[in-house]
C-alpha cells in the first residue's frame, strides 16, 4: 500500500490528509512535534484571553483520526533523505515514505538584536509560543510592563491579548503609521488613531536596538535605537512577521529559496515530494500574487489541490481572487481583490474613499482609470459578503455597477445603520456622476436603517 507522509498538522497538512483519505485508501501518516492534534492557530489568542480552552480550538474529536485511518506521529523531523525516501526524527527514529508532503508552516522572524533569546522574550505563532507568553505574563503583578515589537496583524493581536489582563503595553512600529506598508494612508491613519485612543503607547518610526537582561537571565528592559531610551519591562513580544519554517530542509536536495520552491502543481524539484501552505514558494507568480501565501484559506486550498494530484488527478493550484479578513482591536477589516497602498499603486489604479465621521468605518474602492473596471475593495467597520465580491471580480464588473449594487454585498446584522447612500453621494460629488442604488437595494437599506 502506498504510504503518504505529511510533515505538519496545520490546516494545509490536515486538509491534504482528509482529502487523500476521501479519494483513496492510501496509508497516511501526519507528523508534527508541536501538538498531538490539529488546532485552529488563529484561535490561540482567545485561549489566552479566557474565551476558549485549548481543546475548544480542535475542530475534530480525538477519535476522528483513528476512525479515518490517519496515523498521527508526534515528533520533530530533522532530516529528509530524498534518495532513500526516509524521514529522520529528533528522537533518532526513522520513517519511510512513498510520497511526501511538506506542510511545515511558518516561524516567527527574529531581528538579530542582542537579547532576543532571553527568558521573557518570544514570538506569537505556535502553541509553544502561547505557553511561554502565559508563563511570562500571567497577570499585571508579575508582568508590570510589556513591549510588543512589530506592527501588522500578529502584533496588534498580541497587544489585545496583553490588554485583556490589564498589562500596560508599549508598541514599537517602524512605519510612519500602522501597517502603511499594506494599507492606503486613510486606512492606516484610522487604525493608528484608534490604537492611540485605547491608551496604548504606540511608538511610530521606532526600532528596537537591544534587549537587556537582569541577573537571572530574564528581560529587564529594552533600548530604543533612534533615541537610546531605556524602557523597563518584564516581557518582550517579537511580532516582526513570519517566514517559512524550512531550516531542516536546507541541507537536503530539495530546492529552496525563502520557502520550498514549487511549480503550479505544488511539486518540488524531487519527484513525489510536494510542498503546501506557508512553507511553499511558487517559482512563478500566480495572477500577480506573492509567491509565498501565508494565509489560512490558501493553505486549505493547496491541501485539497495536492490531494487530487496524489490521487491520480493532477490538478493545478488556482487560488482565485485575493481576499483576507482580520480585526484591529474592535475594528473589523476585510479586503477583496487588489487595493494598493500609495507606494505600490499602479499607474492605472484609481481609488475612491469614504470615511465615517467617527473614524472607525471606511471603505476604499480601487478601479481602472480608463475602463472603470472594479479592481478591489478594503472595508473597515462594515461587513461585506465574500461570495458577492468574488463574483463581481470574476464577472469584471465596473465601479459603477459595484456602487449601484453595494447594498446587496452588505453583511452587517439587521438593524445596523447602512451607509450606501452616503458613499454613493460622495462618489457622485467627486466624479460628477449620477449613480443611484437600485430600487431593490434601497428598500433593504431603508428597512434596516437606524435614525
């Protein structure tokens, strides 16, 4: 019986295992040194905040794996012997395979600054990271002050976690405003202002120089690079992004760059070895997407795709239109399609922006200067339906069509105020147009509006 070994039990590896079992009777071994069972990584913050217990983050009951004949092995892989099709583990055991899927995910980046390996310093990605954060920051008596280094989604999540225990946080961000390496200025400034209003000590254009230790080898303070200021602290969270977790692969014959290099069928340079999820790097970009796609839904799609190929239905990875969602404290964020920030804006790309006076809701619509083709949307504080925007992008709708039908994409709960009339009025004023909402959408809006 053909044996499929999968290194990594995150969303990519587990999806591959589930679909291989769905399509075949092949022997499957799912390997991870992190945890016994698959868990939802995005839910780790809610375990810390007391909203969930860790077992609640596990989507499948423990009996699921045996029932579906998916063998689980808790171990760290240290070497892949591609010539002999053999995995070597940290405990000196070995495992042979016929086909191999590498799904090892990401690891937190390090800055290379003095003190980053001290006790009291950690990233925020794995269950082991969560356990360390719990150990170092049980309450605001033991941890009187925390530092979070690095903006972006993981950074703001860690800030929110620490604030749930009333631990004062200083937040170091190297950009001029929060996440402006990704967001247009209006949106970046809204999030920046909102973070400050929550009483968070946000330090922009600020870099970490060093982390200093006390006599017991624990962090006692940090040094700011630009000013030399020393800030006493009991914990430092490093959230300067993630990178593919492939250190153990680099001494093998599998070709790597930042990640494991794959073609559009997720095949590596070695026959019968594949890579999926955060650790995979496309040799050639797909639809101008980044070559490394560290997202939950792309990992799931890659897992299903590679399962098809392994089960004799060779399938190309086609991720479709870009989308993502997150929360910046209490402000929900969604993005569909392509919306560039000012630095990366294409020559043909125009933006229409609307912002609510309370500075917690806004949208940015991107469209083509000449054809008016709708390119993408960012929304903050207003929920939109993914399936509708995905359809509009596929159907190549214009900005006019999107505005006329914007209410049909709104996913806010009933009785929430709707803002489509204000949004369209601003667009008409700026562009000397006369776009109107379709009548069926007007009925929906005025039925739910709160005055």
